[in-house]
C-alpha cells in the first residue's frame, strides 16, 4: 500500500510528560484520516512531529516517502499545513497573504497569479481578495488559512483542529471545502475533537487517548466492533441506573454513564428496559477515552 504518512511506534516526551506514546498511524494516498480525541490526547503533538516542529524521541516517521527529521525540508515543500491557531498577517490583504506564501513555497513567478486566483476561488474568497484580514469573519479567516495551505498544490494537507471555535453554520462551510479537496484526491490528515466532524469527513478514524491510538478503522466498523448496532438508554433515579448497570453486567454487556442515564451497548437480545437507538461513534469515543467531548 502506498502511504502518504507512516508513523511506526512514535514517542514524543516533554520532560516527564509523554505526549505521544508508541503511536502507529498510516494515511494511504487519496484518503482522509481523522485523529479523534479529547484535549491532551496527543493530536497536536502528532501534527508537530509531521512538520518537524517537534522531533520524535523514538520511532520512525515517513511523510510522502521522506524520512523525518532528516528529510523534513523536502516533505514540508510538498505539504500544506493549516494550524490550529490563526497566524495570518493582518497587515496584508487576502490576496497578498496568498501571494507571500506562493513566493515562500517557490511557486514560479509566472504561475503565482494563477495560483492565487485558483485558491481564492476554492475558498470562495474572490470577492474579498482586497480586504484586510482583520476585516474578515472567523469563517472567512479559516477558509483563507486553508487556501494559503493549497497555494502550491500540495500532495498532502495537514489540518490541526480546522473548525475549532467556529459556530455550526460556519463549520458546515468548512466541511464542504474539505469534502471538495477529499473528492479531488488530496491526501488529508485531520485532527479534531468533534465526533460529527470525524464521522462526516474521514475515511478512517484513529481514536486517540493518552498519546496512543486506542482504535483505528472506518467509523461504521468501529461502531459495530465496540458498541454494537443498538444501544438501550435507561433513564431514572440513581438506584434505577445502578440496577440497570448490574443487569447489563450479568448479561455481559458494556455500559457507560451519560448524566442522568445509562447507555447499554451492544444490545442484540435481552437488555434492561429503556429506549432503543442506533449505536454511534460518540458511544465508541466515550467508551474508549472516558472523556466528554469539549
């Protein structure tokens, strides 16, 4: 299998803290892989190792066939990176921000105008080309960050929490843009803590906790493997919830608490009385990480 990214037993420590702990990860060419995990799971550190902003203490990393960190310069030249934090130049216009990066990525002089126009169109920012960055909405700024990463036609796009802090409507706009890139065959690695985002965009999801991937696979397959096809929600006072947990345990079923209810997973026969619903990726996420979505 041809891989855009390969991580083999990667470890990254910061003093006594192990941020990435023996991570294995593969991103085949032309696919979108989502790193899904709570804050502190190691997603952003993983992204930094892929751009050699952080150097792994152990393990092997290959990006687009280049070994890191020795060949990180060659790999970065063929990658587009969208950081979690907005680092656009607010003194420049939208088009000027793109032109600067076209120059930095060594797009030939005669092709820079076309590159800027193409990425303005992709990000639906053509009409705002002459606006200063600080005049843009949060969603427009995020689209500009993605456009900037695409100006040199990268083979691989790294998205670190691409829609963090955005309202649901703007998030949908960004999803449409990422969907377009995915449909065009761009290889994408995306970190997120939004379950719906991972399920909506990623071909494969790696659920991260404590610096390692605790489960990897297609969202639908992960749901069936870890949560089954159906879940029973049991509502009631604490003694009723405890009774439901005991009944599920006797039947060999897994459960999770969700505030004022107990979710009984993997139901295919006898289960406590309650409301039945299809299992979701959220069930898998909370079961494996023990965390609430931020």
